[in-house]
């Protein structure tokens, strides 16, 4: 199985989502969404990374995490699934600069 590598950018963005969710909807719901995200990454995307949709402008793939508001932007090889960004699935991704990711 591929190792999952999270960029610092991804970790910061995820923490912002979780903080917002905990404040707005309660910590239990935020924890549930995080569990769905982690399960999807571990049990599906790490095994089948090519199921994502190519984001040609970004040079990355995108994958919507069901039952959450999240969409992850990533790339992969035989050894790693690299998570660059996590955004709201309805967000405008035209402002994302793939060179701005902090590893």
C-alpha cells in the first residue's frame, strides 16, 4: 500500500476546516468528518489513486470525499500518495497555485 504524505499546506487547511466545523457544528461532527476522510484515504485512495479527476491546470488529481465537504488535491507514484491541498468541494480552484504548497 502507498504511504500517505500530507503537505504542511494540507495539514493547515484541514485544521482550519476542523476548527470551523467544531465551532459551528460541534466537535463530535468535526471528528466524524475527519474519520470519514481518514478512512477514505487509507482504504480507497491509497489503493486506487487513479480514480481521481485530473486537474490539468494544477497538474494534480482531485477526489471528493463522500459524506464530507472536502476535496483533496494530490499526486501519487508507486510508493506515495501525496496530499497537496484540501479544499471545500464547491470552492473555486482557479486561485490555487500548485507551486505554493509547503512540504
